[in-house]
C-alpha cells in the first residue's frame, strides 16, 4: 500500500476500530503518514457476507470522496 501511495496512486487503508493505531503507526513507519484511513465497524472476521457488504457500504462513500478529491 505504501509503495502504491508513493507512486501517486489513490490509496487508503480500511480498518476496523481497534486497529486505528496500528494503521497510523504502519503508515508512518512506511513513510506515508498522510495515508488515508477509513474506518468500518468491528469485527470483520466471522461475520456473514451480508455483514461484510454492509461494512463495504460504510467504506465506499469515503473512498469515492478520496478518489474525487484526487482528480482535481
């Protein structure tokens, strides 16, 4: 993810609540502290496909806005 961001591609990390600090730390360590983080409800593992889709519905608008902001 960091390498893609460094190459100028629109990227983000989608995480569930308890992993925010990890995402921030990893972004900083890999040299992309500005890497956007998009939060979805926790947990992601052990849930139904419908629940996974619901989490994607949460993340999608934020990622679409990120793409739009980078088109300007």
